[in-house]
C-alpha cells in the first residue's frame, strides 16, 4: 500500500483471569490465531505476545485480565478479511462468553510504512477513540478515514 500502513489496537477485559478454566476457550485460540495473522495476506508486523504483556505490566495494567493486541497491516481491507474470517471470526462471535462487551474497543490509524507502533501508542489511540470517537488520528471499521496523501 505504498507510503502508509494501517496500525490497529484492540482491548477487552476478561470476565475471569486468562488462566481461569472458563477462559480456556479463549486462551486455546490465542496462539493459533496469532499464527494465522502472521500468514494472512496483508499482514505486516506485530510485537510478540510476551512483549505486549511486559508492556502492560510496566504500565500498571493486568495482562492476565486485559486482552490487548497491536498489529500493522497493508490496508483496512486486509485487516477486515482477517478479522471477519475463519477462526478469528469464530472467536469474535464467542467473545461475549469470555469478555465484558462494555470494555471492548478497537482503533486503527495510519503509520508510515515500516513504522512499528508501541503499546503506549496503541493504548493512547484507544483512549482517543473512547474520548472523541472516530477521527483521522484514530478510527474504527464503522467510521474509516483514508491514508494521508504522500508528501
């Protein structure tokens, strides 16, 4: 997609800690879904799960209760195809069994190609969309904004 890629972050709070037996259905899908993301058309990059968990701990958050994900894709369309297809779609459809729907939030934003956003940046973008709704600086599937024009 040229000069810009699409960064995305999402977060949701579990109804139980991730090592609770009621969360097995979610926990058992994490690694296979991440592996499929890495192989998906349009996937660019994501930090390791371990890195994101370390970052959440460092920031005073609970990585055993908050599911946080950060990744970069070539386009909104490639992220959409992965998110709403296959095993990931199945997990999305079952998410109310594992997560408090009131806490589910996602955000997307454009980054220069090759840029790797940080956990802090993803959390700040989530806060932005929570406070202000979709804007060109942080938007959602429901209200999208185009990539900036190349300089």
